[in-house]
C-alpha cells in the first residue's frame, strides 16, 4: 500500500467518469412527486402526473420493466404499491392509500434500481 507517491489515487470514485444525468449506469433512478402529481426532482424521471386520487404515473427515460422499485410516502403513514404500466414500458404506477385502505393523495419518493 503506497501513499504519497504522486499520481491519481486508485479506487476512488473520482477516477472514473460518472455517467451523464439520466444515462444508464450505477446510479439509481429516482423521482420526488408532489401531492398534485408534479415531478419535483428526479434522476432519469421525465414526467409524472396524478390521473385519479391516490394514483401517480411516473415516466422515465428508459424501459423500466426489469427494474425494482421502492416507494416511500413523504408524510403520514399508510400503504403504497408500485406496479408496471402495461401501456408504457418506461412508466410505473404508484398507488397510495391511507391507513384505512382508502385512496389518498400524498407526496412520494420513488427509487428504482435496474
């Protein structure tokens, strides 16, 4: 193990060129979606909306049919589910229910690993 010999350090993230924003690579996809369905932030996420109470559609810049997704509610406890959108391979549907099982609008944080 050599230290202080000059030259670039080996094994550091800075030695590799990071993929450009939205490009396939080691970085997960994510979307922060507001209560009204608006896309507040994301990586690889291109749009989102809320077609009905408690259901959000989130679109990405690639096919996500082989990705694993997890969703977290931004505020109150309840249930969530992420399903593929069978009409678009680059989109997922997120269902949000309150603790009694009724659909409700709630900001969400969605992450996907492909």
